[in-house]
C-alpha cells in the first residue's frame, strides 16, 4: 500500500459526499465493475463470482458493418407499421 493511498481514499469520500444520490449509485456501480474486472487482484466479488468470465466476453463482437449500419438495422427491426398493430 502506498503512502498516498489513505489520502486518495479520504479525497474520494469527500468527493462522494458532494454528489447527488443518483450519481452515488453510479459510483457504486462503477466500483462493482472495478471489483469484477480486477477479481484476481481483489478476490472474488461475493455477488458475482463468475465476473471474470463475463468480463472476458467484452470486445469479442466482430462485424464487418459500420456502427451506423448496425444501428439502422436495429431501428428497422423495432419499427412496426400501423397495419401490423391491429389486434
């Protein structure tokens, strides 16, 4: 543990206390992400022991299309015509 580590933790707590509640939840979510990402360093996260395997899937998507093409396909697949909406 470095000498600056306790000071950084105190600064983080001070900053955290200035955030609105909705942003505090985001910080907690990010902490959970970091715990899963560095599971081997910090030990298994009790709520998600398989986090390391899950994180290993990040970046594995492969596609030749541009992002705009993929997004357009998603929007097209979710659009329904008024005729299809008849019950």
